[in-house]
């Protein structure tokens, strides 16, 4: 293995034990990120969590994280809200937009429960009509009553990548579930034509659980009513009763992100950025394509996929396959109800691990 991949892998302790191929659920934790979280917790334990200096540190970490995520998305800082999950961001948009009875929201047949449940809730409580189309036919399915397309940037089921270029020519607003996008593949929200992009911190960004991000195009911010107001939504806390909110996407922040978690998130981003995002993206996608080819050569039925980091294949008993592979030190997951086993291939993966997986699948 060349020096660069070897040095990068060395920053993820879990790889000393197993072939970790499940970043699509939770990414591996860099050693530096674990140390940053522990150090921040130690400081708070020894010095307390009160006073102006403490709050300046906490808000400073949050501001740095917001800026880093904005840069990754090709967005402005004022277009980024800090949430707890991709689903938080999806709910913020679906509950905040003025969607009414009869309005149509178009989604695909490869969506995660984290989007399907909010859509079902909106249907029950607002009367919107939710229409489902094949993932690769969404643009053609947009109709005159379609107000919003809500779909995955990268399918969690198959790893296919949404044809957003075709959607840009429609009049419908675009809400992207970026859980398998941000950190895994290059993202430029303006190039994608996304009005809203919800993503996770714990997956391909290797951050802590309960971390997420929401991009809201600055021209759309006023169209989304905040549905979960809190201290961090306020531009002036002394005028809380007058709802003096931040004028930008900070109004959608879901509370104060804990400093240890923020330090972890920043440290993980440092590890990935120092390796080079272009290298991280290219290596992971190339390795995933290699795995798909190796599986197919062995007669395994690989699900149609795109230029992404996910590889899924048919399993006679996916849950049993996952357990069997785990016993062999290969960490993958099953996709419920689809008959699929899925591997999430990262830049931290090795060619040897993928050969082992292909042989054992």
C-alpha cells in the first residue's frame, strides 16, 4: 500500500481490529477526534461550564464548525444551521414551508425512513399529496402541481446518484437528503440546484452522533418558518418574547452543540481536510467501483449504482450475511426490506479488505 493511504488509515484505530465498511451508518472515529473530545471534556470538568470565557469558547467552536461545513457545501455561513441529524433538517423544511392540502411533494422509491416518516406526517397533518417515482425518473415525473422534490442526493439503498441537472429545469423546489452525500462525494449546493440540503455529521464526516447540518438557500430562508425555536435561534435573547430571530439560517439551529462534540467534529474535519478532500473523494469512489467489479466477477448480483461510495448486493439472508461477515472481521450492514447487504467504502479502506469482502460475500 502506498504511504499516503497507509498514513491516513493509521489515524483510525478501529481499522487495527476490523475492516470497517459501515460509514454510511456511522463513520470511523479518528484518534485525534477522540482525543479532542476527551480534552474538551477534561477542561469542562476541571474548570466548569460557566462564565463569559467558557461561552466564548463554545460559541467560537460552533462558529468555526459552521464555517467549515459551509465551505464543504459551497455555501455561505449564513445559509447553514446546526442540527442533530439529517432527519432534523428534513423536518425543519417540510414543517416550515407553507405546504397546503393538494400541494404535491415528489419523492423516490429509494428513500430512507428518515425522509419517509416526515413526508407521511406532512401528508396526515397538512394534507399534502406525496407521490413516489422511480429514483432515476424523478425529473420526468415532476408535474404542474409539484411544489417540492424531496429525495436523496445519493441513494442509501443502492448508491445511485440523483440526476439533479435534469431537475434544475423544473419549477419545483429541491430538498436533498445528503446523508450519503456530504463527505462521501463532492458537494456544491449551487451546482446541484438544491434549495435545501440536509446532512449528517456522524457518517462520512466521522463526527459525533447527534450532529447534523442543514443548508437553506439564502433566498429561501424567509419561506421556512422555524418550527423549534430556542435560545440559539435568537439574535437578541433579551427580546425573546418579540421573536427577534437571527436573519439567517442560524434561526434553524437546534440548540447549543456541546463543546466536546464540536471539538470532535472539527478534529475529524481536520483529518479529512489534511488528507485532501479531492483525494478522499476520489480514492473512496475508486475503491467502491473496484469492490463492485470484484463482486460481479464472482457472480454476486450487485445493485445498480452510481459514482458513489456505496456498494449493495443481493443476499439470500442479508442479516445472517452481515453476522457471518462480522465474524470474519468485515463490518457491513443489511438494508431492511430490500434483500441487500451494503458496504460503505471510505478512503480509509484498503484494497486487501475489499478483496477479502468480495471473496467472503
